[in-house]
C-alpha cells in the first residue's frame, strides 16, 4: 500500500503544549482570551488559531513560525512511531509524509519537516508539504491509507474513497465513526488486517 501520514499530532503530540504557549503569548500581548482546547484548525491554514487567540495576521505569523517551530522542532515522536513505520516499510509499503506545513508561515517547510523526520529516524519515501487540502494531496499521491489526527482531514479523505485512520489521544474524542486509535502498535495491527482484506479481494 501507499500510506500517507501527517506529522503534527499524528507522529507527535504537541497540541496541548502549543495551546499553552499560545495562552502565554496572548497574555504577553495583554489580551484576556478564553481558550477552547478542543478546537480544530479544519482548513489547515491557521484560521482557527487566529480566531481563538484573536491574533492579527502578524501575530499569527509569529505564533506559527517562531513559537510553533520551536515546539515542534523539539517534539519527540509518539510512542512506537519509529518502530511501526519501519515495520510498515519492511512489509513493502510506501510511506508518504503529507503535511499542511506551508510556505505562508514557514521559511522552508520542506527543510523544517525533513530535518525533524531525519533527526528522529522516521523512515519515509516521500515528503509532501503545503498540503492544506489533504484529500487532493492523497489523490495526487495515489494514497491507499491515510493517517491523521484531524477529524475533518480524515472525513474529507474518506469522502474521496481512501481508507483513513484517525490518531486520537482519547478514543472517546472520536464522534464520526472513523477508525480511531491512540496507540501506534494498534494502528499497525489494524493495518495488517487491511492488507489481508486487500489480498483476498
């Protein structure tokens, strides 16, 4: 199979740290903001971060480029990610990393992403950046299975006929009948059943 995998909060788990950093930043800006910690940036373009923290565009750019990059560059892979992706590769699958990290908010989203993947020994056959529209990227890359933390990304990709797995920190967060796991070993076990179904079909 060709497996497409997101980076932020899929290979990593940084959302809570980013929200906390955002809260600290808005306090420094003198804003009194009530934060919805269950929000989702459905369009992958920073709009929800901007809306939640009442950032102007320059504040949003600073948050996504300087604050987000600092946190994500130091992020550790989720437990078992490195080993599971290696096993998926050894099983004969192609691994395509598909991220919405883009040129609007990052000087070099490809290098920014590649450096983190390489530093953390995460195998990939191809890295695709600027992918705000995940379903289009999955179609273009002929993806058979897509893994992402975003409910909206998974639903949009599923609508175009591509199997999806959602990475949830808490399974009870999943309200859309998506296949959802919070453990990469469980993801691997599930993918093994997909391979069997494909062979028999």
